[in-house]
């Protein structure tokens, strides 16, 4: 779950490791569920972070 939220470590390597250790079915389900929960956690972390930004700063053109 943390890998999906942080997004730094390539999840392909963890998927290959999960499949190697736990088998094709359980390893794939484990990796998929980790990606889903990580994406949800990342969404809420980014949403929480952007709620703390000064609204005047968001109005400036980039």
C-alpha cells in the first residue's frame, strides 16, 4: 500500500516478487489489491496536502 501512495519504487518489481513468492494467482491478487489501496491512500494524501495550500498561491499563473 505504501508503494502505491509514495509512487517511487517501481511496482513491477514487487509484482514479480509477489508472483515468485506466492504463486501466480495469490501474487497477482496481492499486487493488485496493494495497487488499489495505494492509489486510494495517495489520492487522500495529495488531497489533504492541497487543502493546506494558500488559496492566493493557487490563483497565480504557472
